[in-house]
């Protein structure tokens, strides 16, 4: 007998083998028709998934109202897109077609070079396939038979994947829709009619299994929704994201550059970008001082043995630069992490319980050899600086120190106006062998961070398999103004690096015995490059006054007022404001427009009347013309906003100015 527990707590009994579709039918014809996918004991499955003949299972049924069904539908749409491509072009080799955030893609090997010119024909063919409303039919085959099927289909990448990626599987699954058959684990929706709206988005290059040494493929990106309204809203968000793209704004606003001669994924900060970074660093450093952290500096390289001891070298070997070999017994590695260096600072002298907690902080630059296809502007780079810190404390101090780390991260994000975030707990996957340390320490660490989150009123979801290899963590996942999620700040609890098996850290306790400290890793911003890239897009380049690289621009109405304008600029700079002046022989309207394009928060417009009265006419990027003020009052107004670190809503560009009529009042 099989007992199926539904979300409302009710239980249905079945004496024979059934599928989620069968269960839906017993509930009612409306649900049976609307259901598109299911969840069995936490795993997303198709409606044709065979439930066990006996025992107990928890079942959820999903319709087009559930986000889980959207992901399943998009994967089915990826198959439809691949089927359309195969109908239109000869010799198509299928690779993979997974769902991603906001849509899906499929990688193809084919001689024809896909472009946007092909999109209308592909979309038209997809509409034909959807109109036919053929079912997605799952089948299983033993590995030997699956190889015969894929060889018969002349699909070399599928053959290779069975021989390599699926070598340990005795059986594999296929999905057929009409003449199209694909090696796929699913799940899929019952048939194509559920796909309400779709759109091809772009085409890019890719490598087979992400390996640069393997064949180059063509990746076709697309998205799909259950209705036209949701698709249109999504496409509007994509257009807005393009306007906010930090790579475009970074160049336009002269914030950073990337030079092929320097190297891919290595950021060169222009003076304006460096101003933003420096301001953020100062803000964090001042807060660290207030919270009892000690500054340290460490080198950008270290002996390979250091990272072998920490475990980073074997665990992250795929993403590290090749070691620098000086001699047979002397090898160095570009620093992939700051924590091993900080453990050596701790270990440099004997420690007492009276020294703890010891909080060491560093804006340390680290290096990861990301694959070229994964590098993206400032958000995915090969060299980046972390606002890193490591706290060495006693067991009794873990809860209070971890809590303080979470509170600091909250403070930093709230100050920047990033108040829409969730906390995700990364726990060890008990089935994986990638984690170091004993189970008791892991359980103790995981229980500790759950309790700390509970004490702060933080509702956090735990995800197995997302822990660092040395300990569990709490990640802050921030939602920006476009609804996109970014993993930024992190706090990690570590009983392993201080252990005898690793760095053998110790302190003398009140009982005059040796004890092992606990280590907490934390970085409220994470990577400075990634964080500022996210800020550029979140603010659309229109930074709040306290962060803006140029805070005020002085604009003389004509050359007659240039000397007065220059004196205002110097006065503002002397008070600590980042002030510039525009002394070109352009009309005032053009100067205002250029300051607006450059997203300058404030303008001080000065003419003969201002010079006589000792005033400036203040223009606010957001509120427009604020009228004439004394120089002292105008400067004080800006300083008050900087001191409060005010974050006001702004959309950048022309939207930053409410009243433009003042352009002609002089």
C-alpha cells in the first residue's frame, strides 16, 4: 500500500503503482487538466514519474501558477527550440539545453553560423511544433542500448556524454516528441500546448562541457512564459538591464577599463571608479575600527605548501593559476584565499584566552583562473579584492561573534540602500566526500549559525551542499531594483583550518591548558569588483552623493563668472567635497546637459547676480532647481547629505532631473 501525503496534510492510499498524474485525477478533473509537474519528497518530477508501490511519499502538484512548473516548461521549450533548429538546418549536433535564471539555452554544433537573422524562422517553426501539441514521452534504456540509439541518431556529443559523464549509470533516460528524441533526465511538461509565450534572445559561443580544449559550439539563448504579459514584462526588464549594464556604464562614466595586454578578467580602475572604491573601503575600515578589528597586510603569493595545508590547493586546483616553480623544492601560488595567510599571523606568537577574540581584517587581493567564457566585466574576474576578515575566538564566543558579523553585514547593506535581501545557509551534504573535518564539528557549527539567525529574527533557508569545504556559512543574497539576485556578503564558521590536521592553532585557556580556537571568515561586501559592478547596475550609474566620484560641478553662466566659479570650486574642495568646474565657452544649457549625462548629483550654477550676492544657484540631479543659496548653506547642505549617507531614489540619465526650465533662466 502506498500512502501519498498532500500539502494540506490529507493522505491518499493506493494499492497499485500510480503516477502524479493519476493522483491529480483522483483529486478532480480540473486539477488533472491544469497540472504540469510535481514534487515528490522534495524532488521535481514529471507527471509521468512512477511512484513507489508501497511506503509513504509527500507529493505536491504544480500548475502554471507555480514557479516550479515554469522551470519545467522552459526545459521543454528548450527541446522544442532544438527540434526547430534540426528541422531548419542540416547536420545539427545536440549538446546540452538546461534552464538558467530567466530562461534557457541549448548548445549546438553545426556548420551554419546562427545569427539574429535566423530567429524569425526558428520561432515560426517552434510555433508550429507547439500548435501540434505532441506529448513528451519518457523512456529508459540500458547504457549499451542508449549508445546504439545515439550512434544511430549520429549524435556524437550524446555518445561521448554516455561514455564519460554517465559511465557509472546502468540506465539512462530519453525524451521523445514527434520525430525529435534527446538524451535527457527531464522532467518535462505533458505536452507543448502549455507553452504560452517565448522569445529567442541571443546567440553566443560556447565550449563542449565548458572546456576550452574541446569543440566550440553555438549557444542559443531564449526564454518562455505561460502568458504574453509575463513575457513582455520580462523583455522590458532585459531592456532596462541593458541600459544599466555595468560594462557599458563603466566605459561611459569612465569608471574602469580592461586591457587585453594586461589580461582578461583583470580590472584597471580609472580615477572615478577608484574614488568609489576608496570611499567604500574607508567606510568599511572606519566601521572595522569601531568594532575592534586589527588591520593586517599579506603578500599576493605564498608557497604551495601553505595552500596544501589549508586544503585550498587540492580543492580549488581547477580555478587556480599554475604554480610558479622556482626550483624543485620551491613553488609559489598566486594567492587564491586570504585565510591561510591570516592563520600564520595568528600562529606567529603564543596566544592566551585573554587575546581572544582576535579580529584580523584586510582588503586582500586574490586570484582565480576563471575560464574565459565565464569572465564578465567586474562581476566575474580573475583578480579581485575582498573586504576580508578572520576572527579567532573560543567556543563560548562563537555565537556573539557570528552574530556581530551578521549584524555588520546587515548594517553595510542597509547603509547602501540594499535592504531587499535574504540569508541563505550553506550546509554540508552528508553524502559528499569534499568536506573536511569530523561530523560532530559540522553539526555543532551548523546548529550554532541556525541559532544565531533565529536570535536576530532572520528567516534563513538551509541548502545542503552549499557549504565551504571547511565549514557552514551564511550568504546574503541581495535583490536589486530589477528583481535580480546577487550573492554578496558572507559569514563562514570554521572548526577545520585551526585543527591539528590543518594549521594546529591553539591558545592557552584559563585552565592553563592548550585549546583550539574557532575561526570565523566574513566579508560584508565580498569582492570589491563584483560589489561595485552590482552597485553600478542597481543605481544605473547614478550613485548617492556620498559615493559619487564627482559630487558637485560648478557651472559659470559665462566667462565673466569664471573667476567666481573657480573660487566656489576651490572652497568646496577645501571642505572635502569632490568638486569640479566646467569652464568651457559652451552655452549653459549644454553644460547642464553634460552634467546630467555624467550623472553628477549636484550643480552650482553661478552668474553675475550670484557673484554680487555671494550665492550659488543649486540644481539637484533628482529634484531639479533648488534656487539660490549662500555658498556656506549650499556646501553645508551637501555635507549633511554625505554625513547621513543618504540614498535617494534616482533612475539616472534624464530621469534624474525634475525641472529643466531653469536651464534658460539666466
